[in-house]
C-alpha cells in the first residue's frame, strides 16, 4: 500500500487550485505522477470517498476532498459508514472506526 | 511586558460550518461563553495573539513534518478550506514578523522549533479567531504542534514548549495573549464523528485548571486513542498553554458535548494574576 503517495496527491489537490484544474482536465495524467496501487488509483478515479477512507487516508485530508467532490456532510459520513460495512475496517493511518462505525451525529 | 492572557477553547469546523444544526440550548450558552472569552482577551489589551494550534495538513505534510513550528510572516491568509464550506470568508490576517522573529529566537533558548514565513490558516486557527477577534485585526503569531502524523511529540515536551514560549513572552516588551485550541476527546472525520467521552473531557480539564503538570503529561498515546480518539492527540496544544502558565491555576468556563461540532464545546482560562501576586509576595 502506498498510503503516503495517496495522501500526498490529496494534500496537494486540497491546497493548490492548479492541481484541482489538472484533476478536472485529465485525472489520469495527475494519477500518473504518484506511485499508487491500482486500488488506490481506482478510488480516486471513481470519487470513491468510502474506499479512500478504508485505505487509510487521514480524515483531515479526506474531509475536504469529499466536500470538494460535492458530498454534503451527512453524505460524507454515510459514505464512510457504507464502506465500512462493505470492505471492513480501515487498513492504515490513525482514523480507524470504533464501535463498528455506529453512532455519530447524523 | 509578558503574558497578559492565556486560555483554551475548541476549534471544530462545525462551530461555524454546522452551527445552525447544533441544539440551541447548548450552543447559545457556549457561544455566549466565547463572547466572554473575547471580552477577557480585549481587557488584557494585547499587542498580539499567539495561537497554539493543531493544524490539519494545510501547510505541513509528512514529507517534512515539524513537531513544532512558529509563523514568522507579515500576514497570513485563511481559511484554506472552501470558505463556503467553513462559512468564514477568506481574508488576510495581520502578523508581526519582527515580533515573531524575537519570540522564535527566545523560544530556541529552551526548545527546538521550526519557523515558517508562509502559512495558510485552516479551521484550527480561523474558527477561534472568528470568535475572539471577529474583525481579524489583532496581529497573530501562529504556532503549530503536529498532532496528526505520528510520531508525535511527547506531552512532556509540549509542556516544555509552553514554558519556552513563556520565557520568550517574559523577555519581550509587548503584551502577548495566548490561546490554545484543539479538541479534547473526539473522533472527527470518521463514521463515529460526534462521539464524545465527556467524563474524559472533564477529567482532562480538571487537570488543566489545577495545572497539574504530572497528571497532564501522564497520558500515553495508546490510552488517549482508546479513550479520547485520534482527535484527543490535540491535547498537546492545551498542555502547552498550561506549560506557559506554570505556577498558575485556571477556571473552567464551559464544557458540554455538542455532537454536531464533533467535540465538547469548551473554554477555560488561566488566572495569571495569581502568579504575579505570588512573585510579589
């Protein structure tokens, strides 16, 4: 897993409008700049916020990417809950779910 | 002069972004308490406000992560987040590069710190400023403690960092205010966002108001993760403020869980006058 590279892509995207422009214009060209696994690249390609959460992307990075991709707050929380049910526990990082992902302030 | 004000408060983006969804019975008294905090800050007539924050990948990433960093710019821009999402308009916030440089030089006598001449503020600084300096007109000296990308600085070092900041304040002629911002227990940006361990929060704040160095720095990260979530790692910012006020005790003004803000809303201050009185005696 190349969680570092995946998070770096999203970190740059979150803070740099030029990277956002490239994301919109040619997502594959942007993806090619980072050493990602196929699973990671697919998650970015498909705007799969839930899968990015499972792959271990830090919530403080993913929260803003999710908002930029148009997810309202409740949709973002729900995407993580759904992915947890589908794929199981978070695989890296420090944002693992607790209590089976239950609860929260929806 | 010295340190003229020291306090702590929560900074969750929901305090602005989702304020309309919070229970008014808790939100309104919390926001009224923050008004009181603003008044206390203004009464102290500070020349600058140092904000000890736990930033969230706005400026620093794991390619080159400082454990501690202090800003040294003429001004700063924020929020880095979408202003429509955070509901705080983007603006320029004044800094004071000369004061920053003198603080950093003094802090370095006792602690290692990085500096940054560019810094974009995220919600961790913008949300507190929007309550404490709503006109964004007081020069800000930002300081950051890495609470997101382990390995993290030990709590004892965070307390020492605060002592070093105090040493700098005492050596300079300016009147400096200090605010520490971070969540206590919380599991933000997870499916559990809104989970809060209020007993843990109250126990932590009791240790903070006693300024009990040993108790404040005795949490292991494993215990914090288990009992207070990964968001609990941000107590480093609050521990640093206690360190800056060694010899003083504090007052808890507010602590109630507000799930849509993802944390307890809290505010507390240190009574710096006690320390001055003790020295005079």
